[in-house]
C-alpha cells in the first residue's frame, strides 16, 4: 500500500507542476509539435533528468531497484506509432490529460476515456498480438547501462547532465529565433493580448 500512496502523491505533485507550467493545455502540446513553443519538451526533459539524477544514486545505495524493460522491437514501433498519433490528434499525453482533467478541462475527457479504453482493448487482444508483435525481434530485458557495459550510477548522472544540457540548448535556440505569433487558445489569453494591442 505504501508504494501506491507514494505513486499517488508524486503523481498529484507532477500533475500540479504540469498545470502550473501551462503544459496541461492542449494548445501547448500542439505548439511543441509544431516547434513554436518547446516549453512542454523542456519540462519533460527536465523531469527525466532530475529523475535520473535522483534514482540512479539511490539505486547504488540499494534504496531503489532500477530494472530494464523487455525490448520487443515490433511492439515498441507499433505502440509508439499509435501513441504518437493519439498525442498529435488529441494534443495531450496521458500525464497532461490527467492534469487537464484535474484542472477541470472538459476537452480532456475524451483523451482520458480513450486511454482507458485503449488499455482495456490491448489487454483483451494481447494473446492475439503476442505472436505477431511481442515474440518476434524480442531481445529480452535490457537497460542502457547493461547494454553499454558501464556503471549504472555513472550512466544515470551522465544521462541526467546531458539532458539538462539539451534543455539549455533548446532554450538558447528558442531565444535566438524569430518568434511567430501564436493564436491564443484560451479566453483569458485573448483578453491579455487585446489589452496589449
């Protein structure tokens, strides 16, 4: 029960961060996919970097376990294509959809319900998909440190630092390019823009 409570608390905290950063708005995701505003990308990369910088040292102390995932190439490609299509069409990923739902956005309901129905459908058809997408090109359980033959803590720290470097590069790139005006997607944004005109 303790691990479930920890997951609930950290999930709520992360959802709040997504909401406060403005990433729980589908327009923010569309802007990121069109390379107009990469705030969502920078936030997610920072979250992964911070997680990496925390989890890998904790794993060295034996406080957490970092395991690899099964690498089945066809399943990953098919799942990634479906996820990416849903992401682009809906303007939400699972985390931002739940944060938007928590913020009272009604447009997040179809995404959340679609995600739950998709998970149910996958569970129901898994026996049919396993011989087609899971067993072929299945390379078993791997992690990046195991694959590269390096110390997991060093890999985690290097990976986290590299991601932070990428965030800084993206930020510099965004500041150096010509800004394209983005149409406001919320009534309060429209009022703010009209006040400045």
